[in-house]
C-alpha cells in the first residue's frame, strides 16, 4: 500500500452545505454538513437508540445491584456530608472504599426522583449511551463514517459494557470520563489548543475521583499522542502538556485535600484504609496492593484467574472483553504500519497511538495484577478495543488491493472467529449452534476475502464483508443481550451466560456474586454473633430456603448482596429510640441490607471487608454508652473468602454485655439489645 495515500475528507468538519435550499431544515437533520453521507445520521440515531434500549431494557430487574454502593447512594440523598465524603450511612460512620464521584450522579438523581433502583441505575445507562456516542465522535473526526459507526456498535455490544452500564459500580462513570477526556485530547491535537488539553486533563482527573489510580492508565497514551502529533515546536508542546498535567492534578487532588484537611473527628472513617487516611486508600488498597497482592488476600486469582499473558482470554475475563482483542491487535499493527513515512502530525497514526496505547496499557496491567482484580474492570479498555476495531476494519479493507497486505483483514476476521468459537464453547448450553455459525461463517468470509483481495470492491466482496462483520460481532452481541436480560447483584457481577470452569466450576449464581458453597470467611464471629437460623455466608441451609426474617445472602452470597427479613427490620424500627444508628453489624454487606430495607443508617463494623479497624472496641463501647448504638445484629461479615470478621473483640463484648432478643420477635435473626450496657 502506498504510504502517500491522502486522507479522505474529514466528514462533518465543514460548514452547512452550500446548496442547501432556504427552509430545508428537515434535510439538514439528515445531511447538515458537507461530506456527511445522507445515511450517516439515521444510522447514528439507530445506533444510539439501540444502545439506549439495550441498556435500559428491564433495568429494574437489577434491583439494588451492588447493595454496598446502593446504601451509599441512599445515604448521600439524606446527608450532604455523606454526599461529599462518600459515606456508607447517613450518620457518617465510614465511607465506601472508593472516591465518591461515581455516587454523585446517582445521588443527585435520587434526590430528584426518589431513591429506587431506576433513579440509581438510569444515570449509569445514560453514561453508557454517551460513551458510545463520544467514541463515535472521536473516531469520526479522523476517519470515515463506517469506521466510526462500527466502533460505536462494537462498544455498545461488548458484554462487559452491557453489564457495567446497567450497574451501580464506579466503572460506568470512569469509562465515560476517560472517553470524554480522549475527545478533548483529539480536539487539542487538531488545533494545538491549550484549553482543550486542560479540559482533557481535568476530565481524567475527575475520573480519578471515580476509581482512583485506574483512571491514570490512559495518561501514557494521552501524553504520547500530544507530544507526537500536536502542532508546534517541541518546547511549546511540552509547556502546554504541563498545563494539562496541572489540570489533571488539580481535578484529582481537590477532594483528597479536602478529606485530608478535615479533622478525623469531623468526618467518617476512610473505608478500606488501615489508618483512616485517604492517601493510604488510594496508594494502598486501591493502588499498589492491587498490583502486588499486598495488604490483604490475593483476590486476583479468586476473581479473574492467575496473572499472565492469557488472563484476558481465560474463563473469568474472556467472555467480558476478549471477543475483539485479536481483531483490534491486527488492526493496531496494520494501522501503524500503513502510516509509516507520514508526517509527524498525521492524525490517523495519532488515532492508532491513542487507542492502541490505551488498550495495551490496560491489557498489560490487568494481565500482571496479582492483587484483587475483577473481570468487569475490563470495561475501561472496551472503548479502545472498539475504536481500533472500527478504524482497522476500514483501513484493512482498503489494504486488500495489494498482494503484500491482502492477508491482513482475513487474518483479523479468522482469528476473531476462532476466538468467538472458543468463548462460546465455554457455555455449551447457550445457543449451541451459534459457535459453529460464527466459526464457519468467519472462516468462510476470511477465505473469500483472501481470494477476492486483488479485485475492486464489488457485490461479492461487500457480501463477504457483511458476513465477516456478523461473524465477528454475533458472539459478543448474543452475550450482551443475554446480559441485559439477566439479573445481576453483588460486588462480583459477570456478563454473559454460565461459563464452565469459572471460579472453580461456578459462574457466580445468576452472574452476580459468589457461587453457592463458597469458602467460609476466615475469622468467623464468636458463638452467638452469627444468626442461629442463617448459615455462614456462601452456604445454603438444608431445604434450600432461609427462614423469614433471617439475614441471608442472595443468590449464593457474596459482598454487596445481603438481604434481610421484614421482621428484624420492623423490630429495629419500632425500638430504635433516639439512637444515631438503627443497628450495628459486622461488615458492610449486612449493614447495607438492613439500611436499604429500613431507610435508616446502620453502623458497618469493619467496613466493606469487615477488617477495617473501625471502630475500635473502646470507641464502640463509648458509642453504646452515649446511646448512639442500641442494637447489634449478628450474622454479618463480608462474605469474601479470606476477608472475614477481622477483630472479633466487639462481637465478644456484645455477647458478654448485651441481652439476646427473643428470636420470635426478629424472625429468627440474632439481635442483641445493648441498652443495658449503656450504664
């Protein structure tokens, strides 16, 4: 392929069509700018409408989704202090283990529309549609309409995107803000504009407030693209990049500074930290510990398989993101090679560097992490994989005209078809014929494109391209639709149908949490602290049902999925008195269930993992004696293998000094009345 091939017209960059007749507003809705095909805007509208339907389809079935974050959303609608700090409860005992930006949109929605599953999850779905639209816009600025539309469709149909844009974890806002930052960067590169570059830095910095250091994985690619492709001399580019870096630091640091400068006595405990410091949370639990596995159990192997080059294709992660990885990899190599010899500021090469650097950085980090890593983290790399696939599909199509590059597109299609077959084969009960249709259709299209490569585009070639597109996208599309049609709860959601061999042979129940029969958390509470009628987290009692009123894990247990019976909630509401918290319990899992059922703040002893040193025994006793806590509910804990009750001194003190409430009043749940210990 000649390296001197000029860029095609950058559709959509011109002004209104010169030949547009006066009053032709309806025509301009379809074709408003020179160089924009008449079919493009209807196609874009169809893409966005389809994405909206997919992400909103029976959204209420998700319920509270991750009840841990749902409880924090509820708290933020009742207390502006809880809103600012990201508290789990409205009485501001402890925060969630992430910065609070992802909660803010859901909390504002809850303040306007009331706290319910729809008001909480609709902002997430809208974030997904905006992410698809922005991905289209970014690709469209430097590529033709088909490439942009393919990129948007590939993103919308990525299974992990269909999962997380219907869920209340922080990843939805994180992904939207990173893609918005990429759009600002592209605009900055086009004009060498400092304003756009500062905006890009600010957006990435705000993404940091959604999910800490993960937001910064795009920074190397952003910096490289700016220094490589922005106009102007090197020194000027470097100075302007410093301005963007300053905006990034300011946008990410203001909340950190606000928390650190607030006296510990005037704010909630920082959940996930060992020393009540947000810096420890960011650089420890949410930072280096995720990479090295230090500071706690090595959750990476539990949730996403062993670290290594094949992790993104394994049974835990493969069905989430791997479908288009071979296509995107071939597209990246072909795109960079095809732009050799072009000027430094070549925009298409810059696009490949942007999205390629984004994808490669995420792939390397996710593959190497030996700490806690969930398969749904991969949603952050989905826009890059989708953009590379869309851009590369059109560029590789054009490369068919030369003998030395004729094989590139067939290779990408064939590799993706084989990958889809392997992924679908892991779910033998899910549309069994699909894997064969994808494999045979993809290989047939690849062979046809290879044989027909030296001919000009014709109906046969277009038909082969259509078959190839269907073969490449059918697998992830089927998984995405299945994901949208299935309920997901808990902190370990997974897209797609049941997968043989995932998480030790289980798939997470209803793709929502820990499998039934999971390991018993270490450090179980002492006798009497656990509900007599509710078994340990992850275990199912004989008969397969929990008695009414008992605290029980939902769909196999796991953090973020606790439910609680009506009887115990009614008892606590009727007898709370003037206590600051309606009850205290071990771990955020149990606390969230009681809080969401009652609408009242619950003290989550030990935070999310049950192991945070908050409160200490002395602090808890002091709160009991001042009347802030009257009831302690047993049967809590995180439900995470290896992350259990931690310090059991509070539970032991409760057993020694509290009065066990008649279980007939609490539906079988173990509840201690601490009012007698207050004196």
